[in-house]
């Protein structure tokens, strides 16, 4: 991002998202180390795997599409913080995961060269 023409608001926008990603990653690691089981374990692994993908997807493309990548980990992130945001039924996560992944894939294919 330092070698491309990027406005200051975009740097702040992506910086805030990186901070949120690191925070939810820390929550996922905390849940895994406290013997998470079942769905919670799967969601923690999902969040960490998506986080690694997001942060390592490439300097230019990932930076300018960071918000689109971040959508992929939202179902897992919401599951991990459900005690703070209220109970979300499993079917809500399935629908959310399907819609967010579908939207991300659609956007990727529409912007592919």
C-alpha cells in the first residue's frame, strides 16, 4: 500500500479491519486453548484459517479487497462472540456462511481479469 496511490481514509479503514481481525483471532486462539469442542472448535479453526488467508493473500490485491475477504470469517467470528452479541441459531450461521461466501466468490469472479 505504500507504493500505490491510496487515500488516507482507506489506510484507516483497512487498519481498523486488521485490528478487528487480530482481536477475533486472539479470541479464537483463547477458545481453542480452553478446550473448545464441536461447533465452537470448528468456528475457531475457520476464523484462524480465514485470517491467515486474508493476511497472506498478497500486498496489492488483498489490501484493496480486504473488506471483501473479511466477509468470509464473519460466521465464525459471530459464533465465537455469541455470548456478547446474543444467541444466534445454527441455521442463522449456515445461512450467513452461505450468503457471505457466495457474495465473496461472486465479487472475486466479477473483478477477475
